[in-house]
């Protein structure tokens, strides 16, 4: 018969009446018939799949409203999986054709339960059954008063719809294999365990478990499909080499729904190889789907269906100029008014950086006549562009395509052999496509257990996954949401691969890592949490790479109490607090991340925090880029810190950071600000406190919102956990031994340019070394030292093109300027009121006086090269004490080159050299060339730590805001 003899629609109508076996035979007729049968996927195949009493919707229980790609394929997979329990026969390998002579198992069907059937009770039917017989139970309730032992392989199937047959029985399997299908199992009066096996294989298809338990002990195995564990039912696995829970639902438990305990036993039963092959095929399908969905993460433009926000609502960061920033009027959620500053002026709240108006004074010193020969000035101007810090010139900030993209999971696995080995070797209990909801716990792994969790949904639990005591797990493409505590806990040297999961909307941290746990966390989306995204503490480690961490109410990544992870290549954005917070002796290697659009500091370090912060993009924040608070430490190296609405870097003077090789540009306020105000001591209280910002605004946000809702501190101390790790919080990790200790904060080889206020602002009570930095084109002064109780050393810096004074030093400040180049600033080169030295600097081409010393300064001005195009070179006021000696002064105009107040009797001016200009002979700075010189006069080169760091909890901290400026503390430096 030819398929073309009738219209295709009529053939489809005819074939829609055929049973499954006849459809299979029609497929074998010819290619045309096969294509015709396959075209019935959405009609007849769907009807057969949904009508099968042994299975449910292929996407049950996670997404039953979503149709599978192929109904026929779903039915085929179910048919193959349902036969696993019968595949325990001996293998015939001596000849390829001997399987044709293998004797088929003779199976008898026993009908049980109603008059006229073979048996009235289940126990009687089991006693009569032979190996591989089928027991068909008619609708009803079957109860046994003692434990039922399965001694021969048998299949027990309920007739009718699911729920028609209920068993109040406790089974003890002592046979190689068994199968239960289409049954409701409830506990007998004497035991909550309805099924246990310790050596054989059990297959559970389309069963409901109510208020009971299933126990599997290795080398026994279990395969459960389309089962529902309700009213607190659970599955307990001990020492299993492999078991499979596929498309099951767990709900309503007061303990963990699935518990996996003990290392996999070395002994294997017959089903292990079949389940391993099945697990391998399922994992391959999961990874293939993963590669399709994440082929290009950076091109994902769709709105997140889970949090209601697009990942790309805000661009990753084109180059933003100061003009663009100052056009913005109001900061969101803070009511902090942003006013555009007048050209050359200061922003509101920056009066502390301004010098008094010296226009009348300067004119009297310089002469009332303005030089009308600009060309002559240009001819006599000294060239200084070839100084030793030209390599620090401000780079062009990368646009959207220039920022490092997120790597895919396939790329990460290719680069990381350890992650690749974990992905391929961990089996144990395989939980796949399951729904775990509305209970206390999801999956609990302990005591060297192994488990694999793929494509599951964890929803409305107290916690989703808890992995402790050297357990290992692989967690791929799961959704974890709505947990009342943290989503995933890892403790006590637990390990694992956590990749491509969607972890969101949890009550505490998305992932909580502590007590030596060391997971690999790749390519996850961790967002919309009520607290932090990831918390690492108590000697927790881990490698956190290529994740999207966004929209969390507190810090995106929170490291404290000797936590020591590697945080690399992540996008951390749109958080309501800090992007990354390192506190209470936390450590870590934080490298190559994009930290943007966070409401508080991009990175916040304090209270013993000592990370390496290297090669990150910290940009477009609504507050400061990097905050180093009280007792903060760390190496901050090679970062691009730009376009933040607060400071680029905010440092408290009691901290000891090393800032090396950073580009701190285009920030709304200071480039680098160093303050001496301490954080409020009230942060040591047991219940956190409300930050001053929130008291003023009356709102939540970073520090205390979630805490106040629950009235307590974040749950770092879990139930039943001892705080033994606290005794080890001061121990030194051997990987830090190569780091050179420092006793003075160091700012070295940074570029600080085009910031909205002062480039470097210091109001400090501690010593500070500022060495070899390029401070250029800032809107206000280049460097402003307002308070310096101990010595501040400014050595080998280039300060040029700033909108006000190059370097200004206030009264009673102890400051040494040595080997700097101070060029082309709009006002004076150096305005000095403090105590110290100005030695071997080049002060050339500034808009007013070269070096202006005033008030009660006590200073030595030695061996400088000074040229001023419009004012005198050196000006010494009445009360100044000190020495002006051996300076080389270039005569440009008719005004006096060195002006000393006639009433000054304390300052000695001696042995200075005046160099006048010879026509047609250009002046050149030589022997030495323009300062700063190429090799810095300091050996304070930063020490690098080893690359593999792995990193520690904190009380809540904050700093106050007054008048919307940084005169006393960071604008938004509250971590959490």
C-alpha cells in the first residue's frame, strides 16, 4: 500500500486510531510511512504519552505546562528507562549471535485484590510469584501488619488511575531487582520506612509517597521516576555508588528531602553500569542544552523573567566624561542633589579643598602690569612633557565591546582541569529535573558523600542544598529561589562544581561557604537576594568565576573571618550595597571583574580585610569606587576605577592599603581621598545598627534593611554548628608568606585624572607615602593635604594641568615634597602652609606663583627648579620660617623671581641661582631631565602574592555623611 494513495490528512486520521505496537510496525514499512508516522508527534504520540499509566507529563513536575521538543522521543525514553530493572541477565559475549538463542524470561501476571482474582492479599501473591512475575493490584487499600520481604524479582503495578491503589506496607528487598509502579505508599503502623534495599536494584515509577521514607544502602541502587514525595516523605541514601531520581517532586518536609551520606562503596551491583550509562546520556543532554542557551551571554537582551529586570538595563560602561556626569541632577534613592559646577569651580561641599582668594595679593607680588607678550612666554616656557611618568597617561576607557566578556561554561571547563575532572567523575546520587518545595531542606550531603544535581527547581525551602564533611557535589543548571536562609551551604571541607544555576530571591546569601569548603562556582546567575549574593567566611575558600551577581540587597560578594576565595571574571552590578565587601580579616584574590552600578562602594575593605584587588573595572557606581575603611589592608593594583559618583578611592588613615598601578579617572568627587574619621563604635553590637544615611533618609538599602525586617543579625552561626573556626581566624595562610609587610600606606604609580574635585585629598592622622603617581587634569587642586599629623611623603609624582593649585598643604601638616614635577596647573604650583621640606622638585609653567609659602610654615626649600610664566617663582610670606637655598629659578618676566616679605626675619634665602633667557636659545630641563625621573627614588615596589588564593564575617559598618560631601567620611561606604 502506498502512502500517497490517499491524502496525507486522511492517513493521519486513520493512523490516529492505531495502538503503539502497530505504529511501530508501520514505521518499518518504508521511508514515506515512517515520515507519516513521525508527523503525528503533536497528536497521536502526545495522546499515547499522556495516556501511559506508568509516567506523567515529560516536564512534570517543574514545568508541566511546557511541551517537550518531541512527544515520541519522550515516550521512547520512558519506555527504555522503565525496562532497566529487567536487564540483570548474564551477558553473552562469546558470539555476536548467541543473543538470538537467549531464553526469554517467562512472566506470569497475577491479579490481586478482588473476588475472582488469583489472590486476595499482597503477601499471598508475593509468596506464589516466580521471578519477574507481574502483580496487578486492583483499586483498594492493602495493609500488612509485618514487614514484607521481596525474595524474588517481581513487578508490582497498581491498576486504574494513580491514587486508586494504596499500600500500607514496609518492604525489605532481598532480591536482585524489583519494580513498583502506579502506587500510593504510606507507612505501616510499626515503621516510617516503606522500602529499603541494601544490595539489589529497585525501580519506582509514577508512585506517591506520603509521610514515609525510602532507604537505599550501597551497593544497592534506586531509580525513581515521576514520583511524588509528599507530607514530609524523604529518600535516604547511604554509601551508594549511583542512584537516579528523575522528575520527582518533594514537598512539605520538616527535614531534608534527600539525604546522601557516606562515601560510595567500592562494591557494585548489576544495575550500576546501566544507570551510569543512563546518567551519562542525561548529563550530555543537559550540557548540550546548556551550551545552546549560553552560547553568547553578552548578547542576552531579553528581560529576566525571574526578577523582572533586564541584565543590560544599564550599559557596561562607555567612556564617560566629567561633563556627562555633571549634567546629571539627582542620585536615585538618595535625594542627593547633583549641581553642575561652574567652569573651574568646585562642586557643593568641596569648600575644604579650595584655597583662599589670593588675587589681590598675587597681583601686588607679581606687579600690576600684565605681560602682553604671550609669544615671548611661550618661547621661554620650559618643556616638561617628556617626564618619567608618561607611561601612566590616562587610557581610553573601553566601551561595551572592550570590557572582558563572561566566559561560557565550556570555556571554563576547557581552562580548568580540576573542574573538568569534577564534572566527569562525581556520581553518587543523581537528582535530575526534580522539584523540591515548601519544606525545611532540599538535599543534604555529608560524610564524604557524592551527589549530582542537574536541572532541578528548589523553591520555598529553608535551604536548598547543604554540603558538609568532605562531601562532593556537581550542581548544574538548577534554579534555587525563595529559600528562607541561604540557598546553598558548603561546610567542613566540602567540594564541588556549581555551574550555570539561577540562584535568586533568597532570604540570606545565595551561596554560603565556610569552614574550609572549597567549591568551584562558574557561570551562575546570583541575583535579587534579600542579603548578599555569595558569603565566604570561617576559612572558606573557593573559585568564583564568570558569574553574574546583581540586584542583591547587600554585598554581591562578602568575604570575612579568614575567608579566602578567588573571585575572577565576574560581572557584579546593580547591587543595593557594595559590589564586593572584605571585612573582619577577610582575604582573597579579586581579579578581572566588572563591578559597576552598585549603590555603595564598588569594593569595600575594612577591619583587617586584606585582599588582592587586581585588574578590575570598578565603574559607574552611585558612590565611591573603592573604600578602604578602618584597619583595612590589601594590594589594590592595576584597576580601572572611573565614572563613580563619589570618590575613586576612599581611604581611612588607620588602614594600610597599597594602591599600585591603578587608573582612577572621571570620578564625580576626589580621585583619592584619605580621611582620619573612624567608623562608629556601635557597630560592635550584637544586633547591627541603622546607618546614619538611613536615619537621615528614613530608608533601607545597604546596611540594615533586611536586618531590621527580621530584627536580628545575619545568621552566620547556624543551628548545631560549633564555632571552632573562630579559634583559627588569626592563623596565617602559607600562601601569604611571600607578601612583604608594610607599616605605612602606599600610593604608587597610579594615574588620577579628570576627577570632579581634588586628585589626591589627604586629611589624615597617620603617615602616608604617595610615590610616582600621575595627577592630572582634575577639576580642583592636584593634591590637597588638609591634615597630616604624621609625615606625608609626596615623592616622584607628576602633578599637571589641574584646575586649581598643583599641591596645597594646610597649616600644621607635616609634608615632604621630593622629586616631583608640578607643571601647568591653573593656579599656584605649590601653596604651602605646613612643616616639612620641598626638595628637588620641578615647578614649571603654572598659572600663578611657582612655590608660595605662607602663614606660619616651617619649611626647607632646597634644590628645586622653578619657573612661573605669570607670577614670581618663589613667594615667602611674613611669618614663614625656614631656608630657601640652592634653587634654580628661571627669569621669564620683569617681576622678582624670589619674593620675601620685608617683615620676615625667620626665613633664610641664600645661594639660589637665577637663569635669564638668551634670545633664540630655548630653555630645556636637563641634567636631570624633567622630573619625576623614570626610576623612582624609592624601593617601595609592591610585592605580589601567589596567584591561587582562596580567602573571612563582620558586624555592620558605616560612615556618616554630612552636607553631601566627604569632609568627614565616605558618602556611601556602608558594606551591607
